[in-house]
C-alpha cells in the first residue's frame, strides 16, 4: 500500500462529503421538491456545463476507453466520435427548446415535461418512465460502484466488495444531504479533476519517452493506427463504426444529462454552457484516446491482461505518490459524478412522477423530497447488489462482470426509450400523447430484446451462433421513432392548446427571456 495515495484518497472523499454537508446546512430551511431535485433552476452556465459532462463521462472514459485503444488501436475511437457528435447536437437541438418548454409548464423532471407537453391528466407516461428509470439506473449505478471497487482493489489490495460498499455509502451520503446543488457542485469539481488528469498524464509520459526513449518496448498490433478495426472495409469494421456512432444517439434521451438543461437559470447562461460543455467533452474524449495510444508505447505489453488499468499505471509511474493519488482520484470522480446524477434522476422520477401523482396527490414539497431521499437509498442498495453479482473471479452473473457491459446496457436502454420521443416532442407538431407512450415502450423493449437475443456475446453472457456486433441502441432508437410516428398518425391529432404551445416555442428566439420569466412566475403563483 502506498501511504501517499491513501492520504490523497481520504482528502478527496473528505472534500466530496464536505460539499454535501455544506449544501445541507445552507439549504435546510427552504429545501423543497424543486430545490432538492433541480437546484431551484438557478444553475450557472459553467457549473451546469461541467456537471452535464461529468455526469455523462463515467469511469469508462478513464478505464474502458483508454484500455480498448491500448489493446486494439485507433479502430476503437469511433465511440469517442459518436459521443462528440451526440453532445454537440444535444446542446444545439435539445437544450434550448427543452429548457423553454419545461420553464413554461414548470416541469422539474423529464416525465413531467413529456406529460405537460401534451396537456394530459393521465399518469401513464410518468409511471412508465419512472419504472424504466428505476430499472436502468440500478444497472447504470452498478457500473460506477463496480469501478470504485475495482480501483480500490488495484491500488490498495482491498476486497472489491469493501470498495463498493465504501463508494455506495459516500454517494448516498452527499446526495441524501445536498440534493441537486450538491450533485452539480461536486460534479463541477470532479469534472475539473478529470480534465486535469487526462491532460497532464499523457503529456508527462510523452516527455519521459522523449528523454529516455521507449520505456517499455512491446509489440504494436497490426492495424493499431488504422481507423478500420479489421484493417479493411468489411462488416467487422462497419459494425464497429456504426456502433461507435450509435453511442451519440444516447444523448437525446439520457435523463440525468438533459435535466441539466432544465436547471440553467437563463438563455445567456445556456449559450455559455453550450460552448463550455462542448469544449470540455472534446478535450476529455481526445485525451482519453491519447492515453490509450501513449500507454501502449509507455507500458508496452505489460497491461494486456489488465487493460482497464492503463491510466492508473501511467499515473502511478509518472507522478510522485501523493500527486499520483490525486490524479487517480479522477477515476473515483468519474464514477461518482455519474452515479450521483443517476440516483437523483431516478429518485425524482419516482417521488414527483409516481408518489405525488398516484400515491399521495396532496403531498407537500418536503414530503416528496424525503420520499426521494428514501428512493436514493433503495436504488443505491439495488445497484450495489447488481455490482456484487458481477464481482469476483467467478461472478454469479457474467453479464455484470465488466464496467463497459453495464454502461453499454444502460446507455442503450435510455437512448432507445427516450431519445426519439424527446426529439419528436421538440420538433414534430403532430406527435401526441399515445405516440409518445408507444415510442418509449417500443424503443425500450426492442433495445432489451436485441441485446438479449442478438448481442449475448458482446456482453460476455454466452456464445451464440448469430451475433450482430451492432449496438442495440441503433435498432431500438429506430423502432421507437417509428412507433411514435405511426401511433401518432393512427390516433387523434393533439388538442389545439397542445399545438399552440408547440407553435409558441418552436423557435427558441420567438420570445424574449423576460416574457418567458414573467409567464413562468405568473403560473407558479397561480398554482
């Protein structure tokens, strides 16, 4: 055990918990539903941008992506390309309109936005969304918890299950206390740490290579620098490219990311957030890829059996012990910044969209907030259980044994279920409530069935005779879009007040910020 690394980790955890305590004390007098789940819609552009980015980039960007490139080369960068395209389109297409729509109807969750978008009194859509949220976020959260356990085991030789338990406890603590504000500010801090770690580590490694020559000379695989994974244009290469680009579709339906758009306090801050968020994501993805390439030259073949630890080993080799511990804390940052956002999104969906609409309709804001906190604990424990099922040399559920398999499954399910409906709700006047429900259910079901029936091998579950090697988000997204369009066309047109609302906000420049703010204030006071 390296004492310096242990001290660095303790310092990091102390800061994170301190933020939770600070926002709990600061906001305990006026902490209500909107404040706990959305920060009172007062997020600044910089904090919102980095929070959106950090909640997106989980441990895979520091462990999975560099490890894949280290092992197989440049053919694996298509995921980065897809994510970059997706985040740019999301900031330009989804963020402005979604914020205006949610503000006009005072929606604090994605299910609420979708329900109010169609002026519906039915709670079916909200319940369907909440069920999907809870199921998928348990899997998604398990990936972050698993990453923490793996890292603590690698660094300190601790039992991975103990590391998972520690990470779960800390995440629950500061989300439970501080809510959205604590999550966003810790994400901001963690986003800065992640960026610094990825920027500095490969640069120092390259400087050492230049001074000392190849430190660990290994065998560079054939086609390592080729963007076609197989070295030629065939289905293997095409499916890799399509799968990578398909990851970008997830941004349109990722609740814990797009809810950040709703929290931004003004149009001016939105524009600032957009460019900061795009720049941050670009740097993160580029430098994560660079880590994989430099790592192959710096570490040689020494990490072939443990490719996910490429970044960890580079940081431990190029920096003094304490500083290396701070840099490696970025991996914990990546894991926790994703897990906290997921927990809050899931708890808000259940508390605001199920409990308040179907169980106790006259529940107070404080009552809803405490239900949300209880849900945070329940989902965290379920995620911890899933992570435990995939831990150890002989995991009970092999599909849960890798970080990337858990992230891929959750990302695909959300993107296929919500992505098409979110885009159509913002850009297609004819979409109706029944079409939205059909699109969400169809996208989710097709994604899951494609994963189970055709992509078993991809998730290390078992070998099958036919494996598409195509990420399930693509057929799921297409199926969800088709279902939403067909059902909307086969059923009645939306009510006039629904189409009038769409016409009012179809152009994000159609209203002045002051007009929108006045309208929101009036509606809030009337309610």
